[in-house]
C-alpha cells in the first residue's frame, strides 16, 4: 500500500479511500508497519477473495465520533454462498479507537469457504451513546462446507450509558449497547474462536448463537460482559474457556447455553462479584464436562432451566462461598431428567441463608456426586421433585426432602454418615 499510495502511512490519504481505488475481484492488501487513518467505511462485498494484512503489524486509526463502520468485506447482511466472497483474510491489525467519543465497528466479514480474522485487536473504550448497538466484530461462514478462524483481542469494552435511553431501565438499555463479537444469522459453516480476549461489553461479549453453523470456542478470556459473557447455540462447543464476572453495574451471566445442542469441555467460571447466573442452561440439550466454578458472590452458580431435552453435568467442580442476598440457593435444577455425574459440590459460608442445590424438577439423578455444606443450619440438597435418584453419592450437612411436593427419592450406595436427613429415612 505504501508503494501504490505514498503518504497513506502518514495519514495524508485516508486508507479506506485508497483501498476502494484498488479493490478488485481478487485483491491482497499489504500494510507495512505504521499508522493508517480510517476515516470512513471500506465496503467491498462484490469480490471472489480479499485479504488485508499488516506486515508485520499495522494500526488503523479512527478519530471521527460520527463514523459507524470500518472494514466491511466479503458479503452484506443476509449473504449467501453465491453473493459472498470465497475467501476473506484480515490479520495483523490494531484498530486505534482511543479518541474521545469514537465507537466505530471494526470488522464485518463474511466468506463462503475460508475466513480468517487473526491477530486483530481494538484499543480504546468503545463509545456507546447514540451508536445504535453496533458490535465490534461481525463474522459468518455462508456455506455449510466452509470454515474459519477468529482470534481477536477486545480488552477495553464499551462505556455503560443507560442515561442515553431515558425510556428504558438500566437493564433494558443493555441491549442498546454494543456487542463484542457477533455471529450473524447468515452463518452456515464452522467458525473457531481461538484464544480471544473479550472484556467489558455491556450487550454480550460473544453472541455466537446466531445462524445455523457451529461455533467452536477454544480457550480465551471472557470477562465482565453484560447479558452473557459467552452465548452459545445449536452445535456450538466451548473448550477450556476462562470466564470471570466482577461487575454488577450492568448484569450478565457467565456461560449461557441458549438453544439447540451445546457441549462444554473443561474451562473455568469465576464469580467474585456477580448477581446473575454463572452457568445457565436453557438449550434443547447440553453436555457439560470438567467445568470448574468458583463463586464468592450472590450469583446463582448453576441454573438449568426447564425443557424437553437431556442435560448432563459430568465432572463439574463447584466451590461456593457466596451469600443468599439475591439467590437463596447456589444451584437450581428445573429440568426433568437432568443428570449430575461425578460432580463435587462444596458449599461453605451460608451467608444470608445461602443454601446448596435445589432439585425442583422430577427424575433428576445424582450419581457419584459429593455434595457438602460447612454450615449446619443450611441445606446442602433440597429435593422438591418426584422420582429423584441419589446414587453412589456422599452428602455432608443436610439433605431435605420436601414431602409436601415430592416423594422420597430412590437411594443406592449413598453415604449419609455426617448428614442430617429431613423428610426421609435413607
């Protein structure tokens, strides 16, 4: 770019205009190290392939508070395999949005078969007021056989401005704020989000439940994002993700399995200051294995909503030091047939009447579970559903069967040695 457009690196020529002048059916733009001024939208959706790469790394500077869009390439909203680029690559770039009032979208990219957004970062807190809920990165693979990788750092989030929306409550206004990463409804292929850092976005950190194609989330840090830090849909998988919630000015759950069939393997959820759900399952079905949850707030660490599909929590480790100011039980299971297998659930302080796990639905199975509560007057497990099975498990504290609402559970190979049993005789 510096060869074909001298002065573009020094900001004498806006980068977006130079890109538009040279964009063709198959174009690769190389940006040598430097700072490039992006003073408007670069839109190039009628092409076969496009790449924009820093070499080794370039910075794109946005300074106009009225600018809404940055790089918009590969296909517009509602793109199909026929009207989107076959290949899109955006890599080795930093978007500088540190100027006062700036909140421009950084990237909107779609490709039918090959999408790469790698080594991309956004610097600066994203301005929210009047921005129309723009997200920083929108991505999609439009063909079911296509695939892509996104590796991006969005550490500065957006400012929280509920006063901009006087007709809405502060919680309602969250959806009028920006999203960190969004997978759009035209997504059909497979997208892998690898080692992303997404922090401080009021209206979802990673909204990956859009479209029909699967999203694979590998590692990364998802912290203090409102509504949900990570929101997953049908076919999506999360592996070894790190989620932390230390923010209550706006509310957001940790990991939300929203719809379809979702799988989680490994990873950690830390809830030092949270008033929402750590793990929320409302999807059609879910399998969660090897997840560790540390809760030191009034959050409900686990909530499984009602639904028709199966939910399995296997090898989940929970350490709860929270209080009951918002939620009297650390965990609530509302779905019939939910299974907890080989889980370790440790409840400690019991502050403000904080209890352990509430089994509300019928036919819940605890198999190989260790559930303990350190505080004698608090409840470790409350059974409020019929046909509950407690198998091969160890309990410490108090297990209470609400006989007004539930029949006695079925027991097999359980250890109640140091447990107060209420409403049943094991």
